[in-house]
């Protein structure tokens, strides 16, 4: 017999179905709650609400598990490229050699922007934030060389997905160049994804930038680890927009905007800003941790703890190893990086943080890696967006392919004034 949950309201007993996921997760199905009981649930921030069923990403926060399409993140970080990981997320399987070559050809063919899009870059103020440019330009893509915005077949979707992944990288680098007042650098067709981005970011008319294998590897891994993370704020936004049958580019543009918030994609920036604060004030990490423990100070330890993970963030373990390797091999010296390492050691040795499971999360180490690569602070969230694009595409497709998909329409509990009479202007 299928399991049910009992709900008693006003002496009336209701049975609610219990749905079990493939990993044993359990959910009480309340999709008929309003129709049968006249009640809704209230879950501010959706911390206890499953907004959908999805086959893309599995997270077990208590055990520190993250899998894309069933594949452990540790295996992907060790063995896969960002593009292979993107194909896994979007198409559901690791690509065979033929599929890999076909998708890479589509990426190469769609790396450049329509020449008229350069006018958009020129139209932004020189101090415009790169995330504002990225969101606007992704939305603008549909007006240029991508006529198939309303995808009707697999071939059209494949081209659109490849174009979005490839052009997002190109737009991001061009946004940085425009911000710096430098000429836009075009993609090269002989470079891999990460190397090509670094080329477009750091090359000058008089000097081509050649990324070291260590830097390219670290950036590639950064994107693999950020490619998807279940129903976070930006992904939920993409799914919300997609549920209206909006096209792929519009939905992803909305995801970029959601990611821009400091509580979401801006977390790795906050880590660097915290480290800058310690350096500027000559504050020792141990003294800063003491301030954090004193609630009256309002000080926060950025880059530690996670809303989902109640154990060590599995992505953080991987990025820590990558950061240590890259910094050691390249002999990078940076006072902020030294402070970060000392802060990490002190926090992990402090029972206060260990008991509360406040371990370093992915944002702590990703900020360190991006800074070591030379990525400026206002580009940190853009880097996150590039990495998260495959996940957004996968979730858009999941919505698009679901037969009978309803438009998302959350309910609310109204707490405003009751019926209030209108007052004529002269009596107010």
C-alpha cells in the first residue's frame, strides 16, 4: 500500500500522498491541498518546499553529497572537462566521441557575436557592472543571429544550447574589456573553452595571453563545480520564467539577474572583501574570529557554512586542493591569500565553528582561485554565471519537455489591511 500522511483540520481527517524520490528522499504531495481543504501551506523562503521533481542534480546536505545526473561531483572534477559536464547536465548522459565532437563543433561555430552587438557594448556607461551587461546581452542574443528562439526540435535546441554556452563566455570577456576601455578580443578556434576565455580576457593588441595548464585547469574545475546546484535562487528563477513558455535566452537572462544578488552569486566577492578588511585594519585572523563569536559586533565569517550542507561542502574540498596546487606550482604570493589560509586554519581548529559545522564552503576557495588567476572582483559573479549556464539550460529543457507543465504561480498569506473605503482627494 502506498504511504500517506494524515492531516487533521477542524476535526476533518485528510490523507496526503507521500512521494519517494530515486535516492529515498520523501515528500508530502500537497498539490491538491487547497482544492480539498481550502488551506495553503506557509513556508517563507521555501526551505521546506519542493517546487518540482527534477532528474538533474541530487544533493544530500547532511552527508555532503553532490551528483550531476547520478555522477559524483568528485568523479567529474577529477575526470571531466567543463564542456563534458555541461553535456551531461543538458542531455542527460556523458557524451560518446561522436556526440562530443558534434557539440564542440557547435560551440566553435557559435563563439563569435554578431557584429552589430558591439553597438550594445558601446552604449553602456564605462562603469557599468559586468553583470548588468551580461544579462542584457544574453537577452539581446535572440534578436540577432539566433532566429530559432522558439525551439521546436532537438537540432534547434542543440544549436541554441551551444550558442548560449559559447556566447556567454564571449560576452563576459567583452564586457570586461569594455569596462576597462580596452579593445574587444575575438575568440580563437584553436583553444579549449577555459583557455579561450582567458585569451579574450587578458590578451592585448600587442601581446597574446597564453594560459598556463595550472590556471586553465583551476578555472575549468571552478566551472565544473558551479555548473548546477539544484533549486537555488537563480535556477528557480529560470524555471519560473521557463514555465511561462518564455524562450531559453530570456529565462537564462533572468537567472543571471537573480544570481547578481549578494546573498547568492556575490558570496565569493564577500570573502575577498572580508580579507581586504583584515589586511587594511591589520586584524589578525584569531582576533577576527573572536569578533565573529561575539554577536554584539555584527561581524560575519564569510565563506563558511552553507544553507544546504550540514557537513563539509564537497565542492570546497575539491577547490581547496586545486587552489593549493595552483598557488604552489605558480609560486603566487599575495597577502590576502596568506590571510585566507591562516583564517581557514584558525577556524577549523576552533571548537566554536567546528561544533556548528561552519566549514569553508565553495565560495571561500573560489574567491581565492579567481583572485590568483587575476580575475577582478567585479567579474567574480560573472564567472559564476558562466559556470552555472549549463545547469540553467538543463532546467529550462526539463520544464520545456514536461508534458502538461503548468505555469508557476505560488500562493501567499495576505496580512495587509482589510477592506478599506476610498477617500476623496479633498478629504485626505
